[in-house]
C-alpha cells in the first residue's frame, strides 16, 4: 500500500457518483458539439479585461512593485490553489479524505480567496465532469478543443445536457456540511473581502506598498494566473501526455500541469482512481497538495485518507494502460 496509516479503497467501495469511467457509462453520447454555442458577452468582456489588465500588472512587477508584494501574491496563489485542490476537489467533490471543522473552515477561506465559484457549485460541476467526461454533459468537454475546455466553456451558455444530466448527480452530502452552507450563503461578501480587499490592504498597511500596485499585482495578476493554471487541468491534462492507467479515456499524465497545479496533473490516474486522495501512486512526490493533506493529518485535522493498493494499480495498468 502507499502508506500503512491510510485506509484502502477498493473498486467495490466506490459509492460516489463521480467515479464513473467512459467504459462504465450507459448513456449514449450525442454528436460532439451538437449544441449551438450561445455567447455570454458579459463574461467575454470580463475575462478580456482581466487578461488585459494582467499584462499591465506584469509591467508593474518589473517597474515599481515591491518584492514583498510579489512574494505575497505568490503566497496567495498557493493558498488559493490549495482551496481548489485540497478543498473543493479532493475533499468535497471526491470525498477522498475527511477533515475536521477547523481544516474545513481554513479550506473554505482558501477557496474564497480563489474565487472560482462557491464550494457547492464547484464540487457539483466537477462530479458532473467525472460522470459524463468528454460528452456534451461535461461542462468543459475537451473533445470540443483546447480553447473551449480551457476558458471557452465559461464564455458560452451551458450545453442543455450539462443541466439535464447534471440533475442526476447526487450532491446532498456536500450541502450537509455547515461550512459549505455558510460559505454559499455569504459568498459575495466573502469573495469581496478575501479575494479583493484583503490582498489590496495587507501590502499597503504592512510594508507601505501603493494600493495601486497591491491591487493590480496581488489581486488582478494573481487571480488571472490562478485561473489559467486551474484551467490547464481541464484542457492540457485532457489532451497531451501519456495514459499508463487507462488508454480508453482522454485524461493524461502531464508533467507540466503536475508542477504548475501542485499535483493535479496526474490526470489519467485521477480519472481511473478518482477516490485516491493523493491523485497519484507516487504519494507526495511532485504533489504539494498531498504534502499539505499529509501535514494536516499529522496535526490530526485530516483523516481517513483513501488510497489504492499497488496490486490493483499494477493489474489496471496491465489491463487498460498504454504501456508507458
């Protein structure tokens, strides 16, 4: 086993709806891209403005921004990333480990800094993505191209299948968490405070950075960077790389995404064994998120970390892997 102190999950133990694989689906796939795209122009303008102002923020980094502010922005990138990877992804969407309330509260704060939809909405969409991966019911269907799976899916109306079939995915366990309900109820003031106000005020108050530089570097640039890194899991990790665990599905092992997303690029493994809290058979290697969860377990805040027996992994490789 990967670690003797972790619980072992078997195929029979899977009881969460997002664990379906392409071979297990019994719902016929409609013709790819069959729905006419309806552009949401408001989102187009917002994301265009965000990326344009991020270019200006890069200019500020090299001309007038204090080094402390740049470091602070990087720290915010890490904690907001953990709010996605360790929080909404591995904890709430996949239930690959359990967390006591102080850790859930911390991850909810991290997730609010990230500003990528509230915990419930993100986790729900991710479960839909796993159950209907690479079909029209997948919110960011990678078979529609890199641009669509990276950012395009946020610029258009959802495909009708995403809404219709998404209703079949049970997410009541997510809303059963009072931390999730609280964050969802107060999401707007929380993201204003955590994602925009706090990153602007801290550099100005503590090391005399200008509010202008703090806002553009620690808020705009950091936010845009974090979004694009997260989106790489939907796009690059579904298109480029090897498939050592299951050659019949699109998700790949992509080393560049692994490094940039703190361990989320072991994507062929993750879609094959979605209940493994480490998302990799390599444990914490190249996996900052797994290191974080292990540290929380050391503190007694994380427990029941699910893993996969090495023998199960080996047999799956031999049966469906691409031999890489």
